[in-house]
């Protein structure tokens, strides 16, 4: 699966206040319809507090120098009375929003120092990569790019044999049989954490090195459900915990590869929709995770967790393993099954705003891979949130809350230990996240 979303970039560049969980359960917004806000002062209220004088003293006409022209006066009043949250976005902010979210020529609107393209991916000869959900959507865009730039071995972790078969057929047709032969598929449902650990362990046994790990697979904007193997919210079980299990089991191999003196890179796909995570998110209990927040907020919280985990891991690895770079990325609005089909599971009618009305503006799967490929092959920084094409964004205030990240990972460790005790803890292999 892929990791595309609705157009939440407007939330950052057109400031707003956090939504409640009730509000976030509304159908996804149509792109480029920011809410308008106006403030008015009625004539009657002005008269109530400023009555006209009752004397007949003649009124002196002010000299032009004493009375600014109406437009200038209005502009001055607006600049001093309009809250910053109501200020209009700058042209640069608008250009950045378009570049980050939309397809076609939109990337050209990004600042010159934030440009990147798939053609700029360096030669990957001799390198080994893992991509979860690498057989379709954004994941396939990453897979295709890695293979076309000569990656030596590529492991795809996904669920559907049929989808993988179609992906390999496309690779053979476009890149040749030799490229397809460098791909190895491992079936895995990431909501099953025992299976996730076993899959990662198999990879570690089959390759002496690992240079790139892209955690792309995700449950999209869908209704709240529980993972059958552990009873935890399916969004969190797949989008965060499953990927943290895979990452932690591959981390020793990543560290050994980095010890050769070259960068290895880990990328967790986030989303600008993380800014819609409920303001009361604490990551303190499984009961909190299992609250039904509505499709948007359920997804948003899991993507907040993905960004927090990337920053958590980067912070804890920086001192002793500076060559292990961990970042989060946002792909933009991408033409995938999530935005075309899965959205209708949550919004049978409202989903047409995303699947049909937004269709002309979406990025292709290859365009959707650009920011992730920058983070996976080119950046030399860690702990960042990369938006298309290679724009480093701050993200929401919560996404940079280190204490919240620590609580998230404390809860993650407790959940994995509890739910996989027989297969891990009792076998002398407690879950370690860095």
C-alpha cells in the first residue's frame, strides 16, 4: 500500500487551529478550499459606544497631512489589528504548498535549493534496499527508481502476491529481466508484529548489508478497525508499530553497513495530514489508541507517530551512529489505490472529492516517490521531515515534541512486549528500538 493523503499542506501554509476529533471525522476536503475568515464591525455597535456630538460646533475639515488616505489607513489598521493566524499566506507559501501537494509541473515552483528529481538519484551499484509496500503506488515508484539506478538487491515486503506479480511484470517490461531478478518478495501483514519481526529477521539472514530502508506501506484514510492478532487500532498497528518492529530488527544490519564509513538511510513515510492529529494525543495507553477518532484523525495520528518515531530514532542514533540517517517524508497527493478506492470505504460519497475531483491535480506514483527518494539516497541530514520535491518542513508542534516521542516509544515497547511475549520476550529477545 502507499501513503498518500488529502491536501493537508494548506493547514500549515493557511494557518488554522487544531480540529477536534469530531471535526476531523468529516469527509476529506476538496483541494484548495481553505476556510475564509473575516471580521466585521457593525455601524450600530460603533454608534453605541461613540455617539455623535450634540453641539453645533462647526467641524474642521482635516488637512490631508493629518488624515491618511482611506486605503492607507485601512491597510495600517489591518496590519495592527489582524491576528497573525488570519494573515494571508505569502506568494512563496502558496508556491510551496502547490509544489508539495500537486502533480504535473508543480515541483518547479519549489525554491531552487529544494529541487530534486528522480534523475538526480545517484548510482546505487552494490547497495541493498528494503521497501515495504513496494509493489504498488508510491512504493512501486521507489522500487522502480532503485532498480533503474542499479541497486544490487531489493527486498519488497507486502501482502498481495497478485499485486507483486503485476509489479514484477511491469519491471521486466520496462527495465528488463535482469532488474526483476534482483527483486525478492517477502509476504507480510505488518499488523502481525510476530510476522513483521520474522520477515525482518529473514532479510537480515539473506544479505550481508543494508543501505536503504523505506517504510512506505500504510493503512489509509479508512474506518477504525482492530488488528486481528493483537487487538490494537489497525492504523497504529501497521503505520507505526509494524514499521518500528521491522526497523528495530534491521537496525543491527544497518549499523554494521554504516560502520564501513558510508551513509545508510531509513525513511518513514509521514503525511501533512499529521497536523490534524487530535490536540489531546498523549500516546499513554492502548485504550487511547483504540478510541475511534474518525477516519481522518485515525490516519493523522498514525502519521504523527511515524514522524515522531523517525525523529526519536535519529536523536538516539546521532551520537554513536552518525552515519545512520533517519528521516520522515511526505509524498503529496498521489494517484494510488488509497486515494481512488480505499477512500470510499470511509466516505462512500464524499470520497469522490478525492478520487474524481482531485484526479487532475494528483502526482503520479513516480512523482510521489521524489521526496522519499531524496531522503533515501541523497540527504546527509537526519531527523528531518522532507516534503516534495526536497523541502524540509518543521511539521506540527506535536511532531517536534520530543517528550511525546519518548512516550510513544515507551508505549510501543510495552505493546510489542505484551503482544509478542511468547515469540520474543520469552525467547530472550526483547524488543529494542535503537
